[in-house]
C-alpha cells in the first residue's frame, strides 16, 4: 500500500469510533434488558448476593460467570442478543445451572463464528475497508480484519483486489482495544 496524503491522514484521525454497547454494572440492569426479560415472561434475576470472600464457588457457577462476561463484552450486539444474555443470566440465577451453561456455550460459539464476507475492491487497503460503514466505520480497526485472515493475509499490506476477507461481526471490547492500540503503533502508511 502506498503512503497517504495529509488530508487522508486528517480524515482518519477525525473518524468516529464504532458505537460500542453500554456496559451496565450487574447490580443495575439496563432498561432494555429488563424490558426484554419481562417480555419473555421470565422473572427478573434476583439481586446478586454478597458472599464472604472465603466462600467457594462451584466450577459451573464460575464458568457461567466467565461465559456471561465474555458474551456481554462483545460489540455490535443487537437487542435480541442482549435479551438472550439476560435470559441466560436469569436462568442461572434461578438455579438452572446446566441450562444456563449450555445456552451460554452455544451463544459464545455463535458470536465467535459470526463473520461477514467482504470482497476487496481495486486499490483498497485494510484501513479503507475498516473505515466503511458496512464494516466498522473506523479505519483504525483494520487489525481486526487482518487478524481474522491469517492465511490469506500474512502481512496487512498484501490485500489484493477480488480477495474475499472475513470481517468479525462481534469483536470483544478487548479485541477492539488491542486493534486500536496496534493501529496507533503501526501507522497506516507503514502497513
């Protein structure tokens, strides 16, 4: 990829970040999640109990909490997916650990496997693709696309016209942060 002009660099610097989901503390359920749980005819999850530090948690409860966190920290989730997370959390709170665990494993597998396909246009670069509204709307998220295509893109500058790329649909907040950090330390002109 060639170098970019100063006006392109300025445009990239002022590009908005993608809209990330609001992170809501577990103690304060979001209105939309509460409404979704109510619509699904499930009772709201009880307030979390305060446990003494010495109390041991079952391996299943620990795994459920980990899977809930993993699902909740995804970007781009729609209302139905957020409601599904809330339902699974309520299922676990009712003591239906196995059902919650199976549901969370399925949900996280679905989110991990969700990709959009993108056909590279003539002269396009990863940062131009990432900047498009149908991908991320932020050029600095190009490392997400690069890392999702390790075999076809050993180097980010090896994008070819007509190439089919996988674009992760629901990257985690951690993946987004790492991509932004990587893009900041590897300016576009050096890809």
